[in-house]
C-alpha cells in the first residue's frame, strides 16, 4: 500500500546507512513522508545546456560533454590536491577542477559522458575552467532519455545539508523515494478542493515539488508558489487543522455537568466588586466568556491581551459568576510568585464577600494541605489558586465549573491535552500575555475560541524606550538616581541563559553588589529563580512596599508582576533577549500614573538580528506588532521560547509566507468537520497523523 512506502523508515532507502539515518533523524526526518515533505531550500535552473565555446567567465553554466582525460594534480600547498578533468563537446574543450576531492579519481574517468554545472572562471593564461562543479555521469544514452539525470540538465532541487547527507545525496534519496511511491497514494485533501484550486494530485505534486518540469518558472518555485508546492503546504495545514477542529467538535459533544446561569442577582454581585470601570475590550471579552459558561458544553477559550490590558479582572468576574452559581473555580499560574500575586489580588477584590478561597503552592505546609484537600473535595472551598502542576496533579474538586489557566506565554496545543485527560470537563479559560500573531493562534489554538482585549485601561503613560551601548552605563546610573530620588523604583534585569545558569547567577549577584556601592543611599535587592520561595517572596514584598529601591532580577520578574511605582527598567545584555520576552519585561513598568523609561543596554558586538530586535522595541509598544516582528525574526518554532518539534504544520509550510493557505485550511477543516463532510477514512487519516506526531495525546 502507498502509505507503507510513505511511512517506511529512511534507512530502507538504498544508500541510507545507520549513520545517515541518524543524521536525518536529527533533522526531524524519520520516514519517507518526512523526506518528501521537506522542500528543497531553493531550486536552480540547470536545464539549459550551453556549448563550451559560448562559456564566459563569471557565469554559472551547465554543459554536457565527454571526459578526455582526468586525474589528480599535486599542488605546491602540501596536502592540497586538485582533481582535474578535461571536457569536450562539439564546440570545444574546457577544464573542470575540483579542489580537495581526491575520491573523484574513482568516479570520473576518461571517455565518460558527463554533465556539469558550476561557475566559469579564468584560469591564468590557459583559458577557462569550471570550478568545483556539480556533476552527473551519464551512463548511456537510454538513461538520458528516461530523464534520470538528477543533478544537472534540469531544474534541480538544492537541499539543506544534513550532517553527513550532502544535498546531492538527498536528491538521490528523494528521487528513489518518489520512484517507489505508488501512482495514487492516499490523498488527504478532499477532491473538490483539488478541482477548485486546480491543484495536482498527491504523487504528481510531490514529483513536481522536488523535480519540477522544465517549463516551471524558477522564480515561482523559489517563492514556493507553484500549484504543486502550495497543494502540499495546504495538505499539511489541512490535516493539522482537521485534528484541531475534530478536537473542538468532539469537545462540543461533551455535556458538562455544571451549567452556569446568569440573573440580575449575579450581575449585581459581579458589578459590586468592580474596582474600576471596565474598558470596552474587557467588557467584550467578559461577555464572550460568560456566554460560553451558560452553554451546556465546556468552554475552551483563549483570552489574549497585551501585558497590562487587564485580563485578571475579567477572570475574576467569570469566577464570581461560577461561585455565585454555587460551583468551584481553579486558578492556575505558571509560577509560585504569580500564583501568590493572583491570590493577593483576589483576596483584595473579593474582600467582604462570602467566598472561601485557598492558596495552594509548594510552600503551603503539609498540615495545611491535609486540611485543604478534603475541604476542596467536599466543595467547602469555592476558589483555589495554585501552580498548574500542583492543582492538576493533586486536587479533586466536588463541583469544578471553571478553570482559569494563566499561562502567560508558555502554552501550546500539546500541554492542554492533559486537562481533558483527567476526565474533568470544566469551562477552561486560558489567559496569555503574549499577543499571538493570528497565524500562530490558528495553529496553536485552532481548537479554541479566542477573545482579544485590545487597548489598555485609561490613564496609562506610554513607556519611553532607549537603546544604549554598555559603554554609556554612567548615563543610565544617573537616570536611576534621579528616578529613585523622585520616589520611584527601578528594575535592573539580568539575563539567565540555561547553559550557564550558575555563571549568570554570579553575574546578577555581582551586579547587585556593584549597584549597592554605586548607590549607597538606596536599598538594592536581588531576586532570582534559585532563591527559596519565602526568600523570593520577602524581596518581592519589600519591593512592592517601596523598601527596596532598585531590584536586580533575573527574568523571574517577567511573568505578570505588578508594581505600579516602578518606572524605570534597565535591561542588561538586552541583545540576548527575544523580542516577546523584552516586551513582557517592559510590561512591568508603565503601570502607574508616572512616566516610565526602559533602557536596553547592549554589549557589542551584536548581530544584525539583535539590532533589529532592539530597534523594533524602540519603535513600538504594541504587543501585536511586536509579536509579528518576532515571528518573522525568529520563526514559529522558537516563538514560544521552546521548540515545538514535529508540528506537522511546519513541515512544508511557513507561517509568515503561507498565511492565506493556513487561513483556508482553518476554514475548510472547521466547516467540513462541523458538517460531518469528512469520510471515515479521512478522519482515520487525521487521527493517525496526530497519533504519530503527538504520541499519547488523543484527538477525539
Ligand atoms: P494583565 O492583562 O497583564 O494580566 P492586569 O490584569 O494585571 O493585566 O492589569 C494591569 C493593571 O491594570 C492592574 O493594576 C489592574 O488593576 C489595572 N486595571 C485593569 N483593568 C482596568 C480598568 N478597566 N481601569 C483601570 N485599571 C485597570
Ligand atoms: Mg497578568
């Protein structure tokens, strides 16, 4: 069967030994299908053969001829050897030269027919030579006629080198794989879409994407915009989106046990806790959330809003609705500091209300926890705040109606599977502080509904961002001094890179000590991820109270910390941070009534990309614009900081280039799944791909 060939491990291809198979695996290529869905990096037109007499220096040309003589030449440089071959066609002769490839003496021999593709250069006074060309030995004329030339005489795919696998080898492997593929492998794209888009069938598309016909415009190929290429990109997107749509659809079939209702009493109860007037964005998001909570199937909603846009109050109001219905709520945060901050906010906002709340973090004593867990199980506690791991793994609820997950920027399709796996079906509201570019939202969250809070609460002062060389540190210290003298506070952020955590920690500690001597009149605090929880808490509290003026911190402060009096942030080694991370950090200031400044200190030499990043930070404070730039600069795999390996969407497609195909795949997949238009075979196929990609995580 065709799928058998596609799923065949690559070591079954001729020429792929264990070593090459391992190298290919490292690059994410396990099966024949993986190989065929890895497009060439670019295409070169080597189809027009030139006569030797017409060659000109500087050209890149393809020629065909006979080898007159060939052999190794020694050069004056010890150990350096040239392989030479004199090639002749009907018009003349030219020398071909391969530096340091002695093994060619066993490959290229006199009297062979050969096709060459390479750069034409002047060779001293002796005429022209072709340097280090790609070549193909033509075994006999019949083989030429069967079009079995791969490396020359055609539009040639040029692959990325993967370890020991050269671009030429990969070309051979792809060719071999295509030859073994049956004429009509199973096609996951519905036929009517192929007809409507004028796209080729699967086998033809794979052939054309790797070995395009001579008439294919090379520019279109290199823009990855031929019908064959677009069809394959769409296929990837469509299968993945079908999985997401299936998950969403089947979620909507689950009847939840707890359905919230909203009446005037509850509306009034929610209104009464409001510390301020909601923005239009907050009102819109809240309306969407509460509408979902009243429906009989579990909500799966992503609440997107820039840092400081006010997501917390929306979640609290949703919690009030659930609690006033007599149900329980879980609020989960990625870190203990954040869980504690959420808890403090909740206690403040819900002050005087009858709800019973509890904080559940690693720091809660065993004795307290022994009391808490049964109380939660009996339904006596209305709301539990904790770190995600703790709540998910250890807590049983009596009547959990709403789970709020404050994932900040760490979330993804795969992790969310685990909540459903516990057999709970509460409404789920995921909050993210990273504005997600639409394309990524479609891939990562295509199974969820999305609410977006645009804009910030009124009265915010825009943050001024300055990019400065490390050598101008004195100016920055002067700025710190003047801000603190006016009663404000400052963050100094130090990067923490995994590989050298200890070293960096030392640097952050040294920085705190140094700043304490630079500012003897101020109190300098230090916060980092290796501190014990209560120690962290103590420092954070001192900063919150204003007892610490300058807080030297690693990125632990990045996630959601709220100190409105802090108006200055200095980021050390800003060139090491990603754009979205810098945006998150900067979101810690500009939260109060005072003007704020963010100084990005960089240490030369810095890369062009780093320069781009810092410039983007200075140019805009719109998180959505920054997210788009970040996606362009870093690519989708790195967007969330960790590489999401193996997303099938990202095999052939490119989330910045192929936006239209992704949108179309999203729409088509949702519509077809919702209306039951995909056949059992098609659904099985989608499930099997998801199974392969995500292992245990089930779709539907
Ligand atoms: P984020 O979306 O980053 O989680 P928060 O919910 O922490 O933002 O809100 C940021 C700050 O803005 C908080 O101090 C909060 O009290 C305040 N805030 C939120 N909504 C409003 C509003 N509508 N009017 C005034 N202040 C608001
Ligand atoms: Mg927040």
